[in-house]
């Protein structure tokens, strides 16, 4: 692999990381909205693949100022 190819691949990786972070934040908002709309926690877990604890942390983070816990449980998996 040459330097140019490596740089292109690294750039694609950084782009994917940025898209992932945006989607993670969007999913956290959707989880909070589903909770507010009365969707059962069990159903949120089934739809997202997150554990009940992860869902609770996301929902509770809406009331806190902790940006790490406000997005998603990326460190819980």
C-alpha cells in the first residue's frame, strides 16, 4: 500500500467516524422521543439493540449536563 492510498483510507475512516457520531446523537434524540411518547422500554431495547440500562442512561441524560452520557452508551457495550 502506498502513502496516497493509506491517506485516502484514513480520510474515509475519519469521515465514517463523523457520520457515526451524528447518527449516534440522532438515535439518542429518537430514544428520548420514543420514551416521551410512551414506547415501552422493552420495545426501545428490541429496536435499538441497547440494554435497558443503556436506554435509561440516554433518557436520564436529557436532564443532565453531561454530554458523554447525553449521546449514547458507547462505553457500555
